[in-house]
């Protein structure tokens, strides 16, 4: 780890980097922790993989939401605000639009 990036070994020839800003300050990974990451680029200027935890989290949430829909699973979300035609909701950190139906 350095001031800007966290070095992650994902089993490739070179290590990957994730920007520290993608983690909550009190939730930085520790040596040996396993985390889900998304591979953005195979190599940056220094030959490191460029990884993203935020994109991995987004893709996992999106996959979960699709599964809820396909399996007709009822879930809980938080209404953030009402707008014309519906509302903006938060589903475990994923913001979405729900259409108002009469």
C-alpha cells in the first residue's frame, strides 16, 4: 500500500492496483483479505493491472437485482426521493428509478 493505491495479487503475472478512494477509510483491506475486483485494464504505464472494487460491487448488485426480477423475489429498498412518474430508490447502494403504477 502507498498513499494513493493498494497493491492486489489476483494470481496474474503482475499485481493490480486499486485506488484507496474506492474503500471506506476504516474498511481498508488487510494483508490476506479476499475481495472482489473488476479488471479495468491489463496494464498501466508501469505494467500493473488496473482494478476496481467499486465496479465489482456495482456489477454484483446489478446481478443480484436481475436475479430478484427473474425469480420474482421480494426485496426491501429505501426511497430516496419522489420524482415525476416514480421515485429514486437505493437497493443496497445501487440507485435506481421505480416507475409509479396506479
